[in-house]
C-alpha cells in the first residue's frame, strides 16, 4: 500500500550574510511507503528536492557582530587545505578571537552529573530521514554504505582530537515540516514508530545515540514532544528542535514552512528542558542532550532566558550552509555571541561544496573557540 504525501525539503539556499537564508521548497510525486501502524498521515513520506529561491539576507547581524580588527586578532594557524581563501582564514580568525574575548565562554553551569556525555565526549552525528535521499546522509545511501561512511568520519574526528572520545549518533527527523497542511492543518508529518525503531537498530550496530528531531510546522513544541516520551525514556535517545520550520503564524496568516524562516523562543526550549529533566528524574537516567538548530538571530529569541538544568545538556548547533567564511561568520554571530551551554557545528556534504569548496575538515572546525562538542553531517 502506498500513501501519497508531499514532503517539504529541509534544505535552503545561500544568501549574502547568513549561512542559510529563507528556504525554498518543491513538491514532487511521492514515493514513500507505509512502514508501520498509525494514521495514514503518520505512515508514509515522499522524497524531497530543494528548489533555490532568490537569495537575500535573512539577517544583517553576521556583518555587524564582532567588529574586532584583524590586525589586533591573535595569530591563528589555518590548515593548508586546497580551495581555502584568505576570506575564509580571516573569518576563522575573527570567530576564534570573538570566542576568546567573550567572558561568558565557557558557560558556568552546575557540576555535570554522572553519565553526562558532554564535554567529556564529542558527539558526531549523521542527520536525515531514511525515507528521503534529499534530506541528509542518513537516507541518501543504503544503510550498509551509510554506516561505512559514518565509520570513516568517526575515525577522522578521533584522529583530529585523540584526547576527546567520539560518541557516534544518528539524528533522525522524526517530525517533518510539510508544504501542505495535512488533515489537521498543522503542516507537519509525524513519522511512524517503526521508522524510529529502524534507525535505533542501525544505531545499536555502532553503539550510537539516537536524536529525534522535531520540525513543528504550524504545530507547537508542546503538542509534538509528549508523543515522543516513550522513546525518550530510553537512555540512548535524545532530542533535537528545529526552529527554522516553527512558523508561529500570526492571526489570519497562513504562511507555510519554507515561505520564511521560522522561530522558537526560550519558552519553547525551556519546555523541552523541563520535559527531558522530568524523564531523567522519573526513570533514573543519565542526563539528556537537547540540540537546538540556529543560523539566524531570530530563529531563537530571548536565549538569555533559557533555564539550564544539570539533567539536560543544551547544544546550540550552527545549522547554516555555505562557503567556509560564511559558516565561520554565522558561528560567531549566532552561537558564540549568545552563549547558552555547549556548541555544535553542521557540515553539508553537498551544499557546502556548491562553489567548489571542500567540506571543512575536523581539524579546521576544531580551530574554533569554543570548540564544538556536537558535529552533524547532512
């Protein structure tokens, strides 16, 4: 039985000042099949494609944050990698300098609880959805090929920083924003439980964590997270939030995911932290990790009001794609400039290389300060 749906893409096109601007979506004939029980809206997913829209700056902050002079920056050794430019190197120097100068790094928190993953280990994750080859490496290759590629990346990160053990992870988009409203008008598609179990089985082969990523569309964090609690009770399953597709429509507005970049507030993040903390306490679990994606300032509002809890480790993940200088600038402007707890950095196999630049190497990413403790490949 095949059920027809339209899956919106989670990719976006590059702009002049952010590592990823307003996303574009394309509707194509579906090819997903039912994976398990549940309503039809929760059982199938179609492949997706990315249609670039006209580029424009989603925010101007990347060009205004951190006005430190290059002449005053401390010297930074940039690896000699074919394809890198002086602009890339300057952006890296500025990002490193900004991290060193910000007195809020490292973030002062309560002592880490036993079983905490961060900062003792670095999480390296493959991201996507097995039902789409266009949403990330997790679904782009057959499982055995994907896991073999995963092993190579894990080894590369371990070699780049032998002092920090690598913790493998598979990051599944478990609630996928949609270009159409669906039966309930929420513009999101919940994946079947069997898909989560499939990814969990892959993860078990590599002693890997599983992250369940949520794109709420016109729904809310408060509505989508409770149904994931049975999975989050497992010690190796953690959570991700994607504000890009959290539309929070104003009264009378019907903008769908992809029309503009969405937003979440500290109150949304605090709800997730509170829920995860309760799960940890009630089930005597080690601390959970919460990953929040960000590549513009407005994607996460009132970040200073995020209330940390030692039972939940919060990562703000630089989720933008583009040339190296653009990624470094976005890390500086949207992650370093507003410290929360831990930092992450996303690498795109295809979109980061659109203009001929090689994907940043582990050694290049590790030059940043603070060094990211969560690395994601799409």
